[in-house]
């Protein structure tokens, strides 16, 4: 498993980050999530077409599948 802090820092700068890029590489997903949020990323649950239309369902109601900058 990868160090969560190093993984988060390596992902910063990408416009879109798939949840699988994070899940498959670290045990502590919460730490990566906190770091990404501090750098302006937000969680979204939507298909690619829905994201470009501006739809984003609140994470309170469902699990997310991407981080967007």
C-alpha cells in the first residue's frame, strides 16, 4: 500500500480524480480525502455527461465516484 499523504500530493493538480485511483492504493482513504478537500477538490457522484451539465448529487445521500477541482 502507498503512503496516503504521498498519494494525495501526487494527485493534486489533476482536474478529475477517480475514486478507484485512491481506493486501490491506500488503506486510509479518509486522510487522502481530507488533503484533497483542503486543496479545493469536491466529491461528486455523476456520470461524465452529468458533470458537464453541472449536476452533482450531495454526498450525504450517496457515495461519490470522483473528485473534481
